[in-house]
């Protein structure tokens, strides 16, 4: 079993999680300005990525530039990984590749604790990625514990590039924000990503 095989019901039962569905969980997070660079990239890329309509195109043309913008705005004080193996516990199915990982560590040659955000790219409805994303978040929580570098909250994101949905894991409570954020609200998307990281890192 791997991350991609988990469905929502299964991951909740497998790891003894309590599900908390909340509308507007991140609604009060302040927005962040979008740089001219990212504005230009998104203006050029969004329609093209949507036309190609593949997970790879959305990941490369929309999501990657946003992740790089987050890293720049945090003064490159965090590490960013894309498409890396994140095997934590094979017996429990916590293994496989993650689309994007953000860690509070500066180490860029390998994934180091504490992992704070997992981003899962989809090319279909967001709900289909909930189980996989939550499994990756549980793995990050366990990974941080194993490395002796725990943080209070691990965040998760499911996105098709043009629509974003956010989750958070604290202890065994997984909270899913039922509100969806659209790419036209890029300042809000950046705000949620950046402020989540700033809560645990003095940047």
C-alpha cells in the first residue's frame, strides 16, 4: 500500500483520526502580496495549463511557481521538494512520492524535519485526493516525531492549480476547510501558505 491508495474513510479509520469539517477555517488569515514575477507567470501559464489539462502541466506551470514564490517570500529560509520519495513506515502504507513538501529546515539535499506542509496535485475533483493528502500529513507528523523535531500543526493542500483546498493536522484531529480558494484569490492562497509556516518559524 502507498499514499495514493488511501481513501478518506480508510485513512481516518487506519490512523484513528477525528475528522473535523469546517467552513472558512482559514478565512481570517491575512492576504500576502503577489510579486510582479508571479503575476506575469500565472497570466502566461494558467490558460495554457488548463488547455493541456494534465496533472503535470498544472503542477509545472501553476503550482511550482506558487511554491517558489512562498519560498522567496520566506527569504529562502525553508526547503522545498518536488516529486520526492517520502517513505516513513512501509508497514502502515506511509510510503510513496509526494508532489510537494515544504520543511522548516534549510536542508535542501534531503528532506529534514520538521515537515510542515504537503501539497498534492490532482487533475480532477479535489475530494479524490483527500485520503492521499491526509496519509502524507500523518506520515509527516510521524517523521517529525522520529526525528525529534515535532511541531504542533502539519498542513496539507489539495489543488488542481486553479482551485485549492487546505487541511491541518493537530495530534489526531484532521480539520478540512470546506471552503475552496480559486487562483484569482492568489493573495489569499499565498497568505494561508505563508502564515501557516510563520506560526512555527521565526522569519
